[in-house]
């Protein structure tokens, strides 16, 4: 009963009612003029309600209105009046000619109406399929695509509700035992019973809703891509013509392609992540084998030398071995510190606590942290005597300077100098201090100047950048600054980075 007043049934009822009302209205208008009009006139006039009825309700109500018009014509306009009888034989001809014309007119109008509706429907179907195709090749996420598909199906077929059922695979391509979930819906809200009927059969999405007997009004179409089911499109209380089934199948194919594409994207992303993890694992192993093994081997050799020589070793030799142990221990401590700093950066636990800091104090703190690794005599300060205070986290920026100095000392000749420069520059309305560290090493090729700021990278000089430069870049950017390699230096390398100046202190001129 509910479906009777939906779609074509509703239009048929409305069309038939309007046709009958039109017949009655024309009858009331022509009855007073019955003696002044010819017997053919009512036949022509009664065709109009038939045409109106067919245009609105279709052929079946048009036939009904034609038969009623046949009775009205016979009873009220052909003698003897008031009875279903014919007095003159020629009136039989007029009566049946009217009926034939009315039925033919109803058939012609119906065919024209159906052809027009079919053409319009094909245009709308093509437009909707084009929209779905554009959505599939766009940048929509899987939930957005599914919402778009179910809303389009809901608009085209007008069911009570439309639902998209997908399995939760959790990275496993096997559907057996997978939990089903309603991924998207449109139309009326689904009841708990509806949701349970859609998701109760684990892994059996091919037969769900087709033969379970929950509802005779439910239509379910399996979403199949690459010869495997990926989901289910379910329509509740829907009626459509035979040609609409092909359209629904096309919609289901589009949805299957969308689901498969999203799953392939997820798999590709997981593959990239696994490749990145493998790369990091290999780089980490390389760093550990190179940066940890060398100082450990030196410490082991020095300690073994001290133990084996005992009291026979000369004091100068013992002092040299102890200095070697201290130096290599400092290198190990620096490596562990860098690893811990990078862990803080990756986990998002890096916290910048700024305070006004003098540049001279920053240099002293950096040299103190690398004492034994970089001789203070090698570091030359090239900066004005008076510089403004910096608004920085002195611990983090001290680590930046220490990493740059250690990197410069490691890649430069032992008798070379390392220059640390500083000057104030303006960046719009804000004053910045530009700090530089220049060495006399082999330099860095143009193609490697961005790569060296990545973890465990190798420079063209054969040295390993390790973690130090990557940490320096992260700490500088945490202060809103930037770090780069000066492209105008022809010998060695010059690292430059910017830091914010304290706003309440004017720079010296």
C-alpha cells in the first residue's frame, strides 16, 4: 500500500483524476448547448482530457478516461439521451470513431512522452556517470567517494535508504571472517535491525541481502573488482525498470573501482613506509657500525695497552692513552646525545624555552660541550665587539653550534682554523642575527648541499654527516630561523643560520 502511492502509481492516480475531472467539467459546459452543436463536436472536445491524462499518468489511465468519455458521449449527446443506446445507425460510427481516435491519440502521446523521458533520463544518467568518473580520478578520500556514490544512487533511484557495506580488512586482503561495516548511507536513517541484517554475516558479502529473506523489497548489488568482491551496495524499498538495473550495475562498478583504488593506495603507502623503514634501518646500522665501532675500538685498544704494559709503560705514553680514552668517550657521549635529540624531534617532544642570551656566552657553552673533540685554539671568532642579545633556547642553539664545530673539525685538517662569524641583518620589521661557521675542509658539492641536512647522509668528501647537521637544522627551524650552505665559498664550507634577536634590545650600529 505504501508503494502504491509512490512514483508511477502516484502519477497514474493524479492523471486519471485530472482526466475525469476534465470530462465532467467539459460535460457541464456543453450540456446547455447540446441542441445548438453538432454530434461530432463533443467527440472532438472529449479527446482533450484524454491527452492531458496520458501526459501526466500514462496510457492505462488514458484508456480509462477514453472509456468514460465514450459513455458520456453516448448517454448525453447521442439520442435517445440518458440511456446507453443508439437510435440512428450513423451514430454508432461516430461513437466508435471517437473511441478509436481517443485510444490512438493516447498511444501516440504515451510513446512521445516515453521517448522524451527516456532521452532525458539518458542525458541525466550520462551526466551522473561523468560526475562519478570525475570523482574517481579526483583527490577525494574514500569516505568522500562513498558518500558521493550513495547520495547519487539515492537521488537517481529514490529508495527508502541506500547503504554501502564494506569489510574491515585491517591490511589483510582475505575476506574470510572479516567484520562488515556500513561505510556510507543516504536517505532515511537505518534502524539497528537494518544495520544488524547488513553486517551479521562475516565475510559473506556476496549473498548478503539477496537470499537471506530479511526483506523482499531489498536490492543488493555486489561490488566486484579484479574478480573479487570488495563490498556491497544495498537499496531498501526501491522499484526500477529493467534498463535501470544496468545503470545500477554501472554505479556498482564505479564504487568497486573506488574501493579497490583506495585499497591499492593504502597498500602503496604501506610499501613506501616499509621501504623508508628499511632505509632508516640500513642507515642506522651504518651509523652504528661506523660512529660507534671506531671510538669503541680505540677505547678498547687503549685500555688493553694500559693493562698489558702495567708499570712498565712510560708516564707520557700512559697519559696519551688516557687522553685517547677520554676523547673517544666524549665522541660516544656526543653520538648518544644526538640520538636522544633526534628521538625528541621525531616524537614531537621538542620544547623551545627562550631567554635573552649573549652571543659570547653561547660560544663558550658550545666549546665547553665539545671540549676534547675540538681544540679551542682552532676556533677563531669573527664578530663585532658589541652584539645584541639573542632570544633563544641557549641549550638547543648551543647544540647547533657544537654540532657545526665538531663537523667542521672532523672534516678539516688538524692544523686548520675554524671561523665563527656573526652579524645583525634585518628581515622586514624583525632583526635577526646571522651566524656562520667556516672550515678549510674539502667542501660540499652543489648537488649535496641539501642532502647533508638529512640524517646519515654522505658528503662528496667521503665523510659522514650523521645526525649532527639534521639536528642543527631542526633546532634552528624550531626558532623560526633557517640554515644553509653559502654557495659563494670556493674553499671549504661555510654553514650559515639565522636566530631571532631579543625585541627589547636594539642592535649595535
